[in-house]
């Protein structure tokens, strides 16, 4: 009987697909032992992250530093608000350095902390952490994430574990960013962006994202919402500390710009004077933002990622828990099993401390933050190539050669 040549009758792409389906259905074709090594490595990474997170939180809970930022910041600020006092410390770099957990964020966070301040501290910090963890889970669900492994990656990443250990509200910030993206063409998304800016001033480049993508109405609503929330929260404390707040931010930056994980800190630890390190860090952050937009081909998600990355990297004071925000645009890409993303997330555990002890640790976090943002831009470019061309005029679509499959090549799967 003559040999049947399938490739004479079917296109090569169909033959390749048939071979691929056969390999998936027959485990022996994936390896002599039928072992899916990529899945095995991923499961090992998930287990390792769970162990690291549980051990870190257990050690923190046993020590005296658990929730230290929450106690000195949100919890005490809520108590001050309820008693009619100013929640802000005295603007003085030396005093701020000696008491590094004072409340220096806008008073909107004090309003959020007011209900928790009526509880004993031990109960309050646990309840606040549960709220932040639920908010982060909600943020991923808002973005349509269904991959359980990615939930573990984000919840057990060192930035979020650090956020829980210190009692920081990064889970709430992540939820606001997720809503801002998901509802980006509606006033509700603009209000979410304004709330994030009012609570975390370094998120202000989101206004630029809305303007560049021609969401002028949403940009106006976000700006107005941020102003109303800022002034409204200050009105709740009789505008106490408003006139001295710019000086407080400046003094706080002077107290900690050489101790955190910002580009300023990395340059200062390398011997560059602070008066030069600050403009250099801003230039570096803007350059990284431009690179993100270029890699993402000017796409909507590229601008969104660049806005968050530039705001974070240009700040003179950056702590590891700030990086939780960078997982939001990454979740939008739906490329949640990307090996490089997992490698970068695992590398964040190489420096498990808020104050870098060595020069390489000072550089590690800014480099990893930039790498995560740039990888997100590359993945968003793949997302654009597999999505329909949007109708919104402000979105810069990928060239037709990237959006349309070439002859003889198959479009990547969603």
C-alpha cells in the first residue's frame, strides 16, 4: 500500500496544528518520561512563593515591627482626625528621620483609617490587612484574571507581603488603579483615577495618560475628583496642616531620599550628590517611560503602564511595597505565565528589606521595577497584535503588519 503523504493535501499550518494537538494529547511526545517540565517548574515557584510569604509574615507577626507603618500612620491619623487634631507630624527632616512612620500622605487615607482607629491596634491591623488583601484580589478579578497561579504570584510577591507586614494600603491603591483602567472610558473610571491621585500623589501621571489618549472628559473628571477629595478630606480636619504640607513633603524627601529604593537613592549610594541625583532620576524615569511607550507602540496600555512607572520611578522616596501598582498593567496583558515575569517577581525577594544594606540592593529594586514595566510593554504589544483595532481616536494602534497575520504564519493564540 503506498504511503499516504498528508502534507500534499493539507496546508503546512494545519499539519503543524495536528502535530501540536497530537503532542498535547500524547504525553510521551513531550518527553521520554511524559513530564511537563515547564508546569513542574511553575508549580515549584508557586510553592516557594507561598512558603516565603507565610514565613515572612509569621516572623513579622511575632516581632514588634508588625504593622509599624499602620500604627504610626493610618491608625494614629484616624485617631487624630476623630479628636479634631492634625494627623501630620512637624515638618523637620531630623524629626522625621527619627520617627520614620509618621503620617505624610494626604488626609484621605486618614478618613479610611478612622473606623479602624476605634479598634485595638492588634485587631485593627489584622482587619486592615484583610481588607487590603481582599482589595488586591478584587483588583485582579476586575481585570478578568482567572489564573490562580498569578494570584499567588501577586499576593505572595515581596512588595505585597511587605505591604501587609508594614500595614500599608497598597491593595486599596491597586483596586483603584484596576477600576481606573477597566472603566477608563467612563466617569467612574476617572473618579477612581482621581481617588488614587488624591491618596497617592505620585500617581498624578495618570492625568497625562488620559490626555494623551484623548479622554479629555475623563481627564477633567479625574482632576476635579482629585481636587474635591483632597480639599474635602482636609475640610474634615479644619484644613489643619494644609499650609505646611508642601514643606512636609520636601522635608520627608530629604529625610529618606538616601535610604529607600528610588533611583535617587541608587545614584546617591553610588556617590553622586543629591542635588544632581534628583534631576538625573527624573530624566531616567522619563526615559524609561518613553521606552515603554515605544515598545508598546503607543498603545493605550503602554501609556497606562508608563504613567504608573514614571510616577513611581521619579519619586525621590520609593519603598518596595510601592511596586504592587505595577502588577495591575501586567494583569491586563493576560500573559500571566510569562517566564520572565515570574523570574522578575521572584528576584524581588533577593532584597527583603526596606532599607538597602549594600549598593547592589539599592540598584536592584529600581532595575527590577523598570524591567517589569518594560516587560509589560512588550506583552501589551502582543496583546495589541491579537486584538481588534479599537475605534477610539486617541489610541495609537499597532501597524497593520503587526495586527494582521503574514501568509504562512499563524496568529498567536489569545
